[in-house]
C-alpha cells in the first residue's frame, strides 16, 4: 500500500492510501486523525470520470512530448517570460517552476483569486495568520459558520462539530443552514456591519471579556467608540435585520466556548479585509483567541514557518488582474485563467495577444483552447510531492502510486527546461522533497506543519507572539454609500422593484472550481417570476451571459446565484483588486436579469 494525499484545492487535504493493483480506487487512509474513513465524490467520481489531456499540441497539431518541450524551451527564450500558476494541484512541488522563472529573469504573480482579502484582514488584527486546529473546534459549545459551506467545501470537518449549537450566517438558505439552530440570511457584503454591531451590543450588555482584554486588547475602548459611530437603526434597516435577530445571535455568542468558522464568502469584495478584521475584532471582544475550544478559523497560510527552497526574487504582477498582453511568452500552470479569473472578457482578449501561450495542465478548458503550446501534466498519482493544508495542521507525503506514459511532472518539466536552456543550479527532486519534509514536526509518525500550535495565540499576537490584538479602527466604503444609507430605506420598501441583483458565486459540489462537472444554470429567487427552464440574459457593466433558469427558494429576493466554475460566469465579474491583499472581488457586482431567447 502506498501513501499519498488528495491534491485538490480543498480545506480537507485528505490522506490517501493507494493499492497499485487498483489504481483507480484510492481510499482514505485508515485511522488518520483528520479523516473520517471516506473520500468525497469529487475525487472518487468526478475527477475520475473527467477526460485527461493526453497528447501534447503545438499550433493546434498533436506532437510528441519531445517536440512540445522543444517548442516550450524556444518560447521561454523570449525576454521576461511570465508564469501564471493556479491552484489545480496544491502539492508543494508545483512551485518548482519558480526556479526556472527566477533563472530566466521572468515575472511571477502575487495576490490571490481566493483568500487574499481575508488574509490581509487577519494580518491587520493578529499580525500573523495561524490555523485553528480542528481539535480546538471539537471542544467548542457553539459553532458560528460564517460564509463557509461545510457540506460542499469542507465536509470532513463535519464530525468535529457534531452535536454543537450551530449558527449559520449566509445569504443563501443552504441545506446546511436549514439544519442550524439559527440561520441569519444576511444581505451580501454586510458582514462588517453585523460584526461591529454585535461587538457593540455585547459591550452594551457588559459581556465583553474584560480579563482577556486587559492582557491582549487594551485599545478596546477606542474600538467600542468606533462601533458607536454607526447608527444602529439605519444599519439594521440596511441589513434587513431586526433587534430580535441580534438578540438571538447574542445568546449564542455569550456562551463560554465559541468558534467562528469563516469562509471565502464574506471576503469576495473590495472591502474583504475589513470583513475578517471586523469578525476578528468581535472575537477579541469575547476574548476567543488562545482559549481552549474557542477561536476564529479561516483559510490558513500553510507555507508559513517553512524556509521555502523554491523562493526566488523576481518581478510580480497581480494574479487577479494580470496584464498578459504585455508578455511574449506566458506559461499557465495548474490553472485556467480564462475561466477562473474575474473579468473573462478582458482576460480572453489579453491572452489572445500573447504570442506563445503555454498551457501546462490536466484537462482541456478555456485556457488550453487558446494556447499555442499544450503540455499535459502528470496526475497526482503519477508523481511525488508533499501536501500541506490550509484547514488543518497535518502534512502528507505524496508518493508515486502509478507509472504512466501520459504527461510530465512539474519537476521533470523544470529539469528539461534547465537542460535545454543551458541553466544550472537545479537540485534533485529528492533534495527538494527532503528540504520540505525535514522542516515538518512529527508526532507518532504523523507529519505536522512546522509552526503548528495546538492553542494558537495563547501567548499573544504578531510573528513572535507577545503583542496585543489590533482592533479595527476605520472603515471606508463607497460602493453602496452605506455609511449614510440614503437609498436603503427606499430599496427596502420596494423590494418588488429590485432591478439589480447581487451575483453570488459559491462553490459547487460536482466541480472543483473550473474542473470536473461544471454547472450551467442561474439560480433565481421565485419573486422574479421567471419560470424553471426559461432562458435569461444576465448582464453587468463587465459583460453578459445567457443561462437556463432554475427557480430556487433558498435565495433572498435581491440575489441570484451562479456557481463558481460555471462556464462564462466571470464575464460578469469585475477585474479589480481588493483594497488590501490584492485579492479578486468576484461578488463586488450587481447584475440585471432579463428573459431571453436560448
Ligand atoms: N466567479 C467566481 N470565480 C472564482 C471563484 C469564485 O468564488 N467565484 N473562486 C476563485 C477561487 S477561490 C479559486 S482558488 C480560483 C481557482 O482557479 P484556478 O486556480 O484557475 O483553478 P481551476 O479553475 O480549478 O483550474 C485548475 C487547473 O489545474 C490543472 N491541474 C490540475 N492538476 C494539475 C497538476 O497536477 N499539474 C498541473 N500542471 N496542472 C494541474 C487543471 O487542468 C485545471 O486547468 O477560482 C476562482 N474563481
Ligand atoms: N465541492 C467543492 N469544494 C471546494 C471548492 C469547489 O470548487 N468545489 N473550492 C475550494 C476552494 S478553491 C475554496 S477557496 C474553498 C472555499 O470554501 P467556502 O468558503 O465554503 O466557499 P464558498 O462556496 O465560495 O462560500 C461559502 C458560503 O459563503 C456564502 N456567501 C456568499 N456571499 C456571502 C456574504 O456576503 N456574506 C456571508 N456571510 N456569506 C456569503 C455562500 O452562499 C456560501 O454558502 O472551497 C474549496 N472546496
Ligand atoms: S474532501 Fe477535499 S481533500 Fe478530501 S477527497 Fe474530497 S476534494 Fe479531496
Ligand atoms: Mo480558492
């Protein structure tokens, strides 16, 4: 039996055991501290059934791997090649290609399509983003799931929260929200206000954690004053919530051991960093950091604490708004920018201007179809790697499970390019893998992240601990003029007259971003009066898209939903960056909805 791990971009990073005589049937590693004995259908079914890219191509013609690598090497001789890497495989060895770009004096990307804004908000308050271990989550009494859809995106955490009081804060009445003790069907993009309001009420009821604040949050009084600069009534009206909703929430928050499980949903906006900063500030009001059974969980930075053997000093451009057209050669690896980046119309135009677009991936998609050179990658079962997780502390080596003639691994590709371009200094695959593994902690044969702390922030904040929490102290937002709420009242009274809808794009259970079985419908609230199966045209200032309608009573009247990964969704989304963290802002957009011909 051979041990590996699921490479997919998922909180769970499941440990896998592979029987080489049954290569198509990997199973969950028995007895793993995070697993529940099962893998999900994404890996077992939808990935398995998705056709692989098998033959390399150059200029639309199938060629041998030798010819494709020669063409890639020739293309990489252009000045300043750009590498745009996605998150199709989360193994650390994906990053080995940075060494190539470093040697060639090329350009890499910075920022994120995913958690950039939220991560920036965490850094504001805590100075460092440490993961909350699932074992602490298991000790909580109350679990507040805030913009994360556990059954779809993070199903292996469910056993850890079984039997606890469950509060869900989500604009969609998901099947998970239906099971909660309390569901707040929040208006999108208002989590900052809700968090600040809750902190204010907790303090008005004198239920802030004075003991904790004296040690780690002495600027709390200024924060309380800041929360008071918003008008309660106007805020509630704008959010569409009543005092009873706030009262209900407070009774859960005032319990002893509370965790917040925050997801990507709250931060897909220009103000995304404020959402995490406000939620963290609320948590600090309750003294939830560094206490057993308490804390705030978000996507953690799994590479923290490692000395990264692949780090190079180069120029970078933002990953969410990359100006591809400026480069003669672009290498796209493990990503599908033409489908996954915001503002697809711009992205497509920009990619078409690239002379040598090299696509290095597993499946045919929007980007491979635009590429001049297509290089099939090896799948995770066919190469060696190491899997870290953004959701827990366990680290898994990924061993070779199957030999295959298809594709090339990222390490081999890099080695080939070094050889063909006469570059020097690449160490062996084994050396790089050891460089990562050797830095991990180990407990009873299980590898752990180097900076794993069973009780994060118990000794304070900042890189080295000892510092205080920094409370949120400002908030500027001009997207909806929310500070003054002039239009809010009118809008609420005339719900039937809504002409522009929030475009939600949460994750879909059969696809992993743009891989596997992608949905192709728009979910509409019944109040729109459009029937099941009718065709509609969605439009925003960035583009338009026609989709078949699915009537969905789990939606608020002011929202429509198109799952992330739906072909064309990002024609509607804005090519902008979050105020902090250079993150994509997929939901900073409203769309018009009209009936249309197919
Ligand atoms: N509208 C909207 N868009 C979104 C989001 C949203 O919420 N709304 N979410 C965003 C988020 S959170 C993310 S993380 C991004 C993800 O966006 P991307 O990083 O672009 O990921 P995918 O679209 O899944 O494409 C993954 C690619 O990796 C390739 N691949 C898989 N395994 C390997 C491998 O081992 N080696 C190589 N070389 N290639 C491999 C596959 O062929 C596929 O082309 O999408 C973002 N897009
Ligand atoms: N099946 C599956 N699993 C995945 C992925 C996938 O594509 N498919 N993608 C993986 C990736 S790349 C990531 S980053 C993670 C993300 O994992 P999650 O954070 O769970 O991702 P989302 O589905 O984007 O958003 C979660 C919830 O936020 C809600 N939401 C939307 N807007 C708001 C808002 O303004 N406020 C609040 N409070 N909630 C809001 C949505 O309705 C949704 O239920 O999932 C990973 N797991
Ligand atoms: S739950 Fe996530 S990590 Fe586990 S098998 Fe499924 S996709 Fe992979
Ligand atoms: Mo993501």
